């Protein structure tokens, strides 16, 4: 936790009066509400918070964040450098060729790996009392650290909303909004123990005011300052333990199929279901389709097969269900589940998933048509306005397709 009221360069920098007190106040809340031990909180105040000390402490924090939940807090002056990168000022910034620390530099250090780091930056970059004029000095060892935008649309939004240029440092990053003081507002929220337990609660608590919260959507449901990375690793270990018997079954089934030169529809069916339980959908679909092909005679002679032998309702059911659940192909899922219900009308589960697949297919067709209509509207220059609304629709569609 870093709080800087006084700076070494007294000729250019006017001291602050509340950065240190904010730092100590938030420290008390973290200890009181979240059970931290005082020795677990490293505090750098004023002259202790030099450029090198801050970067060294931050790097150490990033290493710890591989397994533990950590918080980086800064209260002090903010500014920009000669390349318009947003910066924070260390105690010795702008003294003897010591530059500011760019926020993007911190973001790059933090985002090399997925870590459980929450950053809270209580500074200003416009005209608030925690901002200072741009540093026009060109330092020979610095370079443009601005993160490249993901796409043209994102760049346009960033130009429109300057605050969104502030980089995300770690999994969650909190910035003040419209020169408001973030620390007092954050303390007020954190003391509402029953109301504010997740980042989504925190976002809702302020209703778009005071605090700008930068994070990925999946982080919103996490408990504040919880160890999400460790929880994910434990969950992975539990899944691996749970899946061991299924992986052993896969190995046995593969051996049986090899012994029969691949002509083993029942083993292929069971292999497909096993792969489904392991969430390996492509392998599951391939195994089930091969089983159906063998039974229907597409890859073998059918001269002596009866109609009952050629039908394979349970394989059609599982193939259709997996195609639906994995969102691979709703139309093909409908076709397979129709065959399953026709070949075995008593399979109530097949009727249920047929209904779900039909619903998904209709929604997909309607949303595809909606995308085409909205794109045509944007291509025409959005004459009615509402461009932000249409772009939000496209963002939500992209998020849905990637999930």
C-alpha cells in the first residue's frame, strides 16, 4: 500500500494532504473486515515510495499473486508522460532523470500470467487535486507502452471515453471516476458487509458513480479480495480426480476397438459418452457418428441387417444432445434428436432435448437475421442514432458465441 503526500521535487510539485491518511484508513479496513494480519500489509509512505522501491515491491506482489490473493493500492499524484501514457508519481519522480511510473508498465508486469491481483489507484489524470501537469521530458530509456486496442470499435470507444484508456492492472482494477476520491467511497462500501460482498455488488452499490471498475465479466461474481486463482486450481484438481475412472474407461474402450479393427459400434458408442463426460465434445461427436455409421451400414455391408439392427436410437439421442449442449450445430442436433424420438418414442429425454434444440435453432436464426439488419443500419451511417445500443448488441453476441 503506497501513500505519498510529499515529493522530492518540491519546486514543481505541491504536497498533498490526504494520500497518507487514505492509505492508513484503508489498511485498517482491510485488517478489520478481511482478516489480514498487520505484518501481511507492506506500507510505503512518502520518501519510502521511490520509483525503484515501488516497481520492486509490485514485482514481488505479482509473484505472490500466482497463488495468493493480493492488493496493490496507490494514493498520490497522477499525470501523463510525453507519449500520453497515464502515470503515477513516485516520491522521486521527475528528479535526476527519474520518470513517472506508467500504468501500462504495471499492467504489463501484472498481466503476463493470470494472477489474483486487485489494483486500487486513487489518483487523477485531468484536473483534480491529485493530478499534475504532463511531463514533457523525453527519457532515452522509455518507449511507448500504450496497449494496442483489440479492434477499431474498441479504439473509437476509448477515444470517446477517456477513462477507458486506463489499463486493467491485474484481474480487477479500481479507478476514481470524474476526479472523485475513491478511497473514502470504497471504505464506505466495504463496511456494508451484508450488501457488498462481490465486485458486482460493489458496482451496483455505486450505480456508475465515483468508481470505475475495470475487469473481465467473469470476475464480477467473485467475492471481493477472494483467492479466485487458488479456488480455480483446487477445482481443476477435483475435476481431475473425478475424471480418473472415466479416463481409464476410455483407455480400455480404445483397446477393444483396436482389437476389433475399428468395427465396434457399441464400444464406439460408449467411448462417445465417456468423452462427453470429460467435456471432450469433438472426440465424443466423432465416436458417436462412427458408431451410427457402422450400425446403419454406411461403412459396412448391410445385406443381412434388419431394420432394428440399423436403427441406433440411443446413439442418435446422445449425438443430438451433445451437438445441442456444446452449441456445435443446432440444426444437426434437431435432426439427430428427431431420429432418436422416431426410433424410440418412449425416450422422454430425447423429446426434451429436441424441444431445447429447436428453441436454440430458432433463436440462432432470429439473432442472425437481427445481426444482418443492424449491420445494414450501421453501414448506412446509423441515421437514427442509437449507435452505442447497436454496438452493445454486437458485443453481447460476440461474448455469447465465445462462451
